[in-house]
C-alpha cells in the first residue's frame, strides 16, 4: 500500500469517526419522521383526488343509466306509435349510451381498485408512522439513559479510589500527629506548672534571713553547736 493510500485510509477512518460522533440519533429520527409525514400528506392528497374521481364517474354512470332508460322508453313509445324510424333512432342512442355506460363502469371499477390499493398503502404507511412514533419515544428514553450512563462513567473514570484512599490515610495521620502534639504540649505545660509550685513551697519553708542563714552555715562548717 502506497503512502497516499495509507493517508487516505486514515483520513477516511477519522472522517467516519467524526461523522459518527456528530450524528445525533434523535435529530435523524425526527428527520425521518418528518419525511414520513410528508409522504403521508402527499398520499392522502392523492387518495382524495382518486376518491373524487370515483365520485365523478359514479355520477356519470347514473346519468348514463338514466339516458339508457330514457331512450328505451322513447323507443317503446315510438313502436307503439307505429313510428319505426323514430324507434330506430332511440335504439341507436340507447346503444351508444349503453356502450358509454360499459366504458364508464369499467373506469369506475378500475378507479375503485386504485383507491382500494391506495387506502391499503396509506394504512400501512400510517401504521409505519405510528410504529416509528412509538419507537421514537423508546429510543429517546434509551438515548437519555445512554447519555446518563456515559456521564456517570466519565465521572467514575476521573475518580481514583486509590488516590482518595491515600489522601484520607494521610489526612488521618496528620490529624493524629496534631492530636499527639497537642497532648505533648499539655503535658509539658502541666510539668512546668508543677515545678513552679514546688519552688514556691520551698521558698515558704525557708523563713530565715540571709544573715541567719550565713551564720548557720558557718557554724556547720566549724563544727560549732547551733
């Protein structure tokens, strides 16, 4: 593989990865639903036109049927009146209208078949749209759960339990040292307070003057009786 092809492969892979990250599932689903709704609207519009066409054909069929009956009656009246020529004209018109009626009936049946197929397709399309709507709600909930899990996992990845444990141990040891130092300071203070009290008591016990103390010391040195 050439360097150019390798770079192209890497670029394509990175582009696909970027496109996948930028792709918003919720937005895509909404877009597809909007497209489906647009198709439904067009299908319903087409169905309305075809149904209207059936109405027109049915009206023409009824009018032609009335014409066939009318010229049948006229032919009969002409025969009764002994006017064969007029009876033939009435029968010819009846035949023409009968042919037209046959054609209109065929068109109406064909149109009814088209409308029936359109209705079936429209029902399928509506069912598909409803199914997509339901799936959209489920997918939206699923996407929200996925995002929440991703955020929680990202937070968990940022937390180092061992580091926190070490910090807690260090803080605990620091507090213990502070407590021990406070206890030692108290003990030193208590000892110092006791020494000062002992000196005060000794001072109270020595009630003699300096001269008397010096005389007593001299006597003791010379061995003289006190």
